[in-house]
C-alpha cells in the first residue's frame, strides 16, 4: 500500500500515512491534541485546515465543504479535515487552525504558574522545604498505590481486549461518519480502504 508524507506546520509534526487516510485521522495518529472526530455528515464542523502544499493529492471538496465555506467563497487550500481524503501518494503539508479557546487556556495556565512561582519565592526557607517534602511524599504515595493495586498480567490482558474492542468500535464509527460521496464510491468499487488499513493495524498491533 502506498504511503504519503504528511507534515503539520503549526505543531512541527510529520510522518507517513497510507493513501486513503483522511486528514483528520492523520492528525489523531500523529498525536495532535484537541482533535475530536467530526460527524462528517453533520452540519457543525470545527476541523478547518489549510493545505499549503499537496492539495492536488486530495479528494475533491465535498458538498458539505462547499456549504460550510460558502461555495465559491472557499479560499484555495481551505478544507475540512473530516472530509479531505488523501487519494494519491506524495507530500501533503497542513496548517491547522489556531483555536481561541486553547490560547485562553494556555494564558490562564501561565498566569497561575506565575502566581504560584511568586508565592513560592516569597515563602520563608523552612516553608519552601516543607512544601517540597510534602509534594514528594504525595508523588511517592501515588506511585506505590498504583504498583500495589495493579496485578500486571490481568492489567495487560484487559488492555489487549479493550484495545481490540476499541478498534472495532472505531472502524464502525468511521463507516457511519464518512462523507456520503466517499461512502457511495467505496460501495461501487469494492472493499473500503479504511477497512484494509484497520485490518493491517490490528495484525501489526
């Protein structure tokens, strides 16, 4: 199966994915956070991306994309990650959309950290040492509790079963939430490429 080089500029992540992969799936496979699977046939989408290179390797814009971006007002490279499927091998470069909520959360986190650093700096030496010892004790306590309460063989077996069950659920969910144009084309041409990819991953994993 042919592979595609894909790179996400904002996150500075890159990797190989099989031809037939949706941009949204590639984002999750490479560990880009805050990416939830869209209902590809739904009306609301928060998965806008800009294809800065390799747009010609993707499937044509779907009717949902045309409606979302306002038809002719869609800018070159604008796609929905849940709709855009890589159809040919080559290199695809993607710029994800910066989320305002994420920026606000990061700003709030930085403010809290700065306040904590200031408070810690103003503490007397004895209090600083006491706080550090207390935090260390909590960390060690959590570690020992995890070790004592986790029989490894049972834990690993349960993990394997849950992983396989999760893969099956994910495959079914993908089938139900693919763009209508792609589902119709797949039915006409034979086995779904997503099924082939998932089967390979289950064999290897």
